[in-house]
């Protein structure tokens, strides 16, 4: 297969651009990293001297060579910037949350159809090692029929963070959109759309203006119940994946190492990239014929590069992308604030 690299621009070179995007665009034969937007500090060229650092998004969108735009700006700007990119003839890869509302998401997908451009959600957490371990257990039917699943994303951050777009009451702010969207996407990727969803939000940190605790209860047709919890006030993080089935239980901590490795500067091509540390096995407990067996389950290898491989396959070969429009719309139906009567 002849590889035609996708010429790519990134709309921000903050933490997400520096850690979750640039290393993969740079280290993949499928992409050419051409430009970023940096309004003030010019840091990208310290890491990638040949990359153009534009002063504004309009400048990047005016670059006729750029084919793919990665929208990794504040949550409430995703819709506007993605729409402008699509209308400029670019494909878009949009970080979570995809958009604040269902209506905006539908509009972006419709513009993509009209302009024949790909509208791709960035849900890299499907390629976390811990989640891939959970998926392995389900794919192999190792606990039997799933009955109950708990997913948690716990942090301890009692202080109000410096990122204004996360801490002020604006579209797509708060912990549910920020962290809960990861877990909700993982669940929908496993089980599809729930029959019903219950949402609980609360504000607990001093002076907070947005939700810092969120819980979702998802009920499925076959009797499966899924409980998603995320909180910024958990001093002792709980098990992140607890699956109970008809024949057993699987328990796993949140132990994916990719973010820490990337922060440290490890290349995604390093042989040790995505490999969890020793002692981070999941625990599978199976009871059959009154015999209990406990099995250590070695973690799967995490690999965000798989997402970028999928982006290339979708844009160049028009193969189906691993996150569908229907899944995104389902997520936003649950995430979005209730409509006022």
C-alpha cells in the first residue's frame, strides 16, 4: 500500500496537543505534522523546529495544504472551531466532549456529509490498557452473563483549577463532561445505548461553580446495570473497574501508563510504551460447580497509536471509524443538561 501522509494541524499546543496528539502525528508514517496554533507562548518549535506556529486559528484554516485539523481547544469552542474547519475543507478530529449539545453534534455530522469531510471523535481511552483488559474479559465471556459493572474515575483536587473553561458555568464544563465522558464512551462501546439513564450531579469543593461529582446509572434491556462515578474529592481512589457476571467477578485498578510516559517524553514507538508496571494485574474470580478459582489477568498493552491508525484508514481508505455518530449522539443525550420545561 502506498502511504499518502495526511497533512495535519493542531489548534492548541497546551497539554493535550503536546502529550496526546503531537507525539503520534510526529511518529506515524500516516501523518505529516505541519502546524499548530499558539497565541502567545511559542513552545511547539522547541520540540518540532520545522513546524509552523500560527498566531490564530484563521491562519491555520487558511493553509490550503492542511487536510486534517485536530480540535483540542476548550470544550465550549469545539463546535464553532470544528464547523469552521469543515467549511474550510478540512477533516476534523474532535476531542471529548465532542460538543456541548446533541443539536450541535448533528449539525457537525451533517456538514461533514455535505462537504464530504470526515468528522471524527477523539476517544483515546478506548485504547487504555486497563479498559482493554476489561474488554478482553467480556469478549472471552470469562465471567458469564454481565450483571453489574462499576466504572470510576477518581481524583483528589479540592482546589479550584486554573483552567477557566473547566471551572466556570459555561457549555460542557464540569466533571461529568470532563472525565465522565471517557467512561460513558467506554460503556457505550461495549454495550450500546442504554434503555434508561439516571444522572446525579453535585458541587462539593469550596467556591466551586461547576459539578465536581457525577454519577450515572445506566440500565440495559437484558438486565445489566452500569454505574459510572467520577469525583474530584476522593482521597483514596477506589477500584476503577468492577464487573460482576453470572459466573464470576473481574476487578481492575486504573493503571494505564500512557499519559505518564508521554509526559515524561517517551516515544509511542518505544517497545515499553503502553506496558503497565509489574503487579498491576486484574483479578478474575470464577465460581463453577462450587469451586472458586482466582486468576491474575495480565494487563493488555495500551496503545493510543491505534486511534491515529484508524483516523488514517477512515480518511484515506474511507473505512468505518471506531466511534460512530450514533454513539456520540447517545453520549450527548445523557451528558447534556436536562431541557427546561
